[in-house]
C-alpha cells in the first residue's frame, strides 16, 4: 500500500464485480475529520506547553505537593499493612517474601 487510491485498494480487496461497502464514503469522511480534530488538539496542547512559563516559586510548590502526595501514599500503605497484621495475625508481605 504505497500511495494507492481508495478505488485501487477496493478493487484489489473486493474485485471488480463487488459493490463498495455500504456507507464507506461517510465512514472515510468521518475518520478523516476525526483524525484532523485529534491532530489539531495535539498541536494546541503542544503549543500551550511551549508557551507555559513556570516560575521558581510555582516549581517549588509543585515539588512540595508531589512530595507530600508520596508521603501520604507511603503512610497509607503502612497503615494498610498494620491493619492487615492486626486482622490476620501475620504479615502478608513477609509470607510472600518467604515464597
């Protein structure tokens, strides 16, 4: 499929006597429009990212929020391990590492 036209591809696939599938043109047009909209959206996002300036204060704030989120996740996992230990009477993490 180098640069074959739609007609050439249809003839190769269906033969010269077979009719074109119903609604083919509408599906092709919808597909092309969808691809064009997706490409425009990607270009818009890329342009916004190129133009976005990040101050040092905002970068430090984002880093602090990310670190706090990781800390909260770590505390939650430790709490779940403690809860599991208290409910089951044994540590599942140690029993899995023994396997």
